[in-house]
């Protein structure tokens, strides 16, 4: 069955007081996710074989669930990691961070928080729990380490949305994913430009094939790639099924 979930976004509630409500409002309007900051509507497809409430079979294991719910929880998990990463980047800026770099990274953080909060609100009681990031391998004091990690997260995020799109059964959810992946691709491009300014690496041949197509990677491979950055074990065996 299809269920229209209407959720409220509190513009006064910001991520530790740092997220700009203007950025949130601008993103939501530009993405077409909402007609106003106050109300967001999402059509979530719940097939008969969907898990109505994804479970956590063990204290350190998170099951994303099945069907479209599983796909949206998969996206929610990745957005949690990205939001946590960029929040840490801004909280503890790397040495020599310029004003321009801080502005770009702050905007990306704000977008990722919007993505994360949107999925959480839209999924409601079907949402997985909040994940615990593990960024011990990232030296947040060094520019190369931070931008290298950002490149990994953004490239992975784009490939993840591309690979999960075909698993979605509801057209409304596919439209939503298409809008968000386009924003993630902009993030990926600007991060690559920060690493190699004015180069062609913003759309390098390591992510774009000879036909001009971006990579599309299935959930199992994406979850394996990011498992070192989250303390829980994420199970996505039934995502999209």
C-alpha cells in the first residue's frame, strides 16, 4: 500500500546551533522536496512483503528492512554518516582551512543534515536507529585526510543512489532519490575541485565511464565499503526485495 507521510520540520531546531535555516529552506525549495519549510510530503511504498518495522537483531546489528523501506533506510544510513562527518569537519576545522573552503564544507554539511533529517521524518517508525560513526581512521587536523575522506563519502554516496534506484518500486521514491543524488553529485564535484583545482578531476574517468555514465554500485558493495566508518553492523540483504 502507499502511505502519504506528512511530517513537520522545526526550523528553529538546528544541528548544535550551527545549521543555517536559510540553507535548509533554499535546498528544500530547489529540490522540490517541499513547498514550504514547514511541511514535507513523501510517498513511501510499502509492499506486502516489506518489513513494517525494521529490527535490530543484535545490539550492534542494524537491519535495514525490505522493499522500498529498506532502500530508504539504506539512504538514511549513508546520510547519517555524511552528516556526522561534515559536522565534525566544521566543529574541528583542519589546519589552514580557508574561508572559502569553510563556506563550501558548511553548505555541504547543511545539505547532508537536511537529507538525514528528511529520511528520518519520512520513514517515521520504520526508520532505523541513529548510527554511531567511527572516524578514528580520519585525521581531522589535516586537509588531505579530510578532503580524501570527503571524496570517498561523496563518490560512494552517488554510486549508492545510482545503484539503488532500480530497486525502488514506487515512482515517487525514485523521483526523490533522483533529486537527492543530483545534489550529492554536486558535492562530489566540488570536493574533487578542492583537491585538484581547475582540473578535469571533477568528473574523472575513475567515476565516469566512456559513455558519460556515472558508476552504479549495489547496496552490498557499498555497505562493505563504508563498514569501517560505523560501529554497528548494517544488514541490507533484503533491501529492495
